């Protein structure tokens, strides 16, 4: 019984971290473009959209997370705790440093870690999900890139679009697009917190989407401010019309994926659209910004990180296989040491050239 309570506690903690991370993906555009000037209002709108999306259409993705990647028979209460704890650690770290992270990727990574430990994976389903992780952000980038070029021509041809009256209507439209994107976050991302609980039979699908939606909403409202700033103001600037294109693109793509039960990276979809718009405006110079490089690295490392954590926890706590843990820890230390060594070598080379020892 205690383990069951722990599973719920970890799941709801994870749900709140999902809300904190997903806030930027839904209302960051409206906030960054100035349609919503107060951060608190933007987060409240985000929370409301997330809850409605989870309650109305979150069931299909819950089923995928709960039984579509590994057999549901594997999902005991202890396994659920391991999956959720592994994903929560990865997401909490990203939230602390203010990087928008795909909760779908780290949750699937944690589930896959368990599947690898027990040699039980639905590989076809996993490959399909991973394909759409790549495909949908690319589509979002291309659509936003094209939309930016078109919008630029429209604003040059019709300067009235920048006048005060149209701006009011565009601001309302952008807030609506942001709400749509928050709705899509509820449909897709809430499953990451409650899917394992549903798969283990601890919650029904309907109860899971409602309770999960509530905690994700609370996380967005109370802890989403830092990530909201990252997506809204630290990548690039955009007009109200451009913001509508970004939020509308992200929301529609994720809603379509959710209908088919595909857990997709909402934050990556939205951020890819922002980068597409910025690239159209400034060229590939935008890609040199440190915040983009940092996000790319986190996106690549996080699913693998959660996979390794869940695999190691299964081996240590359930199989008492400490040798596997020692190997994983050794690889981790070797990786950290190698990175540190490379940094030291590069620093020494820079010092050598700066002091006149180089060419």
C-alpha cells in the first residue's frame, strides 16, 4: 500500500513538472509577442487550456503510454514508481535551468528502459512514435519558415496590419491560438504522468485524465514562469501575426497526433516553429545563439538519460543486479571525465595562442 501511495505522489509531482515545462510551449508565444503582458495571466490561460484538453481528449495518448510500448502486464506498482521517478528527475533538472523539454520523450525513454531490462518492447509502435518525434518538429519548422516569408510580404503590402485597431484583433486571435496550444498540451502531455498509473490499473482512463490534468495545470500556473520567459523572449522576437502562425501550427499538429494516440514533443514542435520563424527573419545566424545549442543538447540527452536511470533502477532495486549498476556508473563517470578533459585541453590551447605561443 505504501508503494502505491509513492506511485501517486511521484506521478503527481511529475505532472506538476510537466505543467511547468509545457507552459512555454503553449502561452510563450502570446507572452513574447505582447498579446498577454502579465506573466500570471498567461499562465492562468495555459492552465485552463491544459485541463480542458486533458478532460476532453487525453484518453488515446494515455492508452499508448500505458500499454502501447511495453506489455501492460509489466507495469506493476514498483515499475510505475521507477518509470515516473526516472522521468521526473530528468524533467525537474530541465525546469531548474529553464529549458523547455519534451515530457513525451523522457517518459517514453523511461518506459523503454524498463522494456529493455525485461526484453519486452513493442518495437513497431516505438519506431512509429520516434519517427513522428522527428517528422512533426520538421513540419512545424518548415510551415513557420514559409509563414514568416508570407507574413512579411503581407505586412509590407498592407501596412495597416501594424496599425492599432488590427493589433487588438490580432492580440485576441493570438491568445486564442495560445489557448488552443495549451488545449493540445492537455490532450498529449497529461498522459505522460498518468499513463503508467492507468497501465498498472491504479486509475481508470477517465479518472487519470481528470486528476492528471488538474496537477499539470497547477504546475503550469505556479512553476511555469522561467520556461515561459525562455520560449517567449530568449529565442527571437515576433509580431502578433507571426505568433498566431506559430501557436496555430503547433496546436493543430499536436491535436492531430493526439487523436491518433501518438505522444509527440509539444515543446519541440513549438520551439521548432519559433526557430523556423527566426531563421526566415535572420538567416541561420540564429542557430549560433547559445540558448538554442543548449536546448538541442538537452533534447538529445534527456530521453537517453531517463532510459538509463529507469534501466539501472530496475536492475538494482528489483533484480538486485549491482554489477550492472557499477558498469553504468563507470560509464557515466568516464563520460563526465572525458568531457572535462576535452574542456581542459581546449582551454589550454586558447591560453597558449593568447599568450603568443601559437601562430
